[in-house]
C-alpha cells in the first residue's frame, strides 16, 4: 500500500523500525541523507529493492533534491 506521510509520520515510522530509502543518485546521497537511509537510486530501485529491503518492515521512500 502506498501513501503519503508528513514529517511526523516519517518520524513515527522510523521509531517503529521502518526502512528509509533515498532514491537520489549515489553522489547526491553521499552529500546528504537521513541517518540510516538506504540508497536505492530511482533508476535501480525495481531491480535492487528485493535484494536489500525486508518485506516484513514498512518502507519510506523519499527524494530530497533541492537543486
């Protein structure tokens, strides 16, 4: 199920053990990302997600591109 959540919702999900996924390219991810975030660039997410993410835990996907 996909749904949009606000900052407080993300904070609660993180406290409950959600996996945080940053979809920016690796260079941009290395410059800044949320603590504990997993980098799965948008172009690779469909191929790589199943090998990296735990299906039993919620996933929060974000992109913080302020350019």
